[in-house]
C-alpha cells in the first residue's frame, strides 16, 4: 500500500498539479509572443530527447515537420513586430 500511495501522490501532485502551477506562473511573467514561441519548440525538444535518450529516429514526415516548425519560428521571431 505504501508504494501505491506514493505513486498516486507523485502522479497527482508533481506530474499534474505542479506542472500546471509552474506553467501558469511562468506564463504570467513572459509576454504572449515569447510564451507561444517557447511552447512551439516542444515537439523539437521532444524528438531530440527521444533521439539521445531512447535512440529513436525521425521518418521523413518528422523531418518535414521539424523544418516547418523551424521556419515558422524563424518567420515569427524575425518579423520584429510585437503584435504578431
């Protein structure tokens, strides 16, 4: 029962409640454009971690998606207009 209770508490408090709190806390202190750019990079970092930690490789669609995300990030960050 002890290990099960610890797993339930970890899942509920750390992986769910804390991450929602941390995201809300961070978003309140960063402007919306920067926040969106950070969240847009999540698939890129996920694939990098999967490559280095698990040895996974991308298929052709994965590379195409990575290029499209990179191009979108470049377009938005190079526009110089804060209202984008």
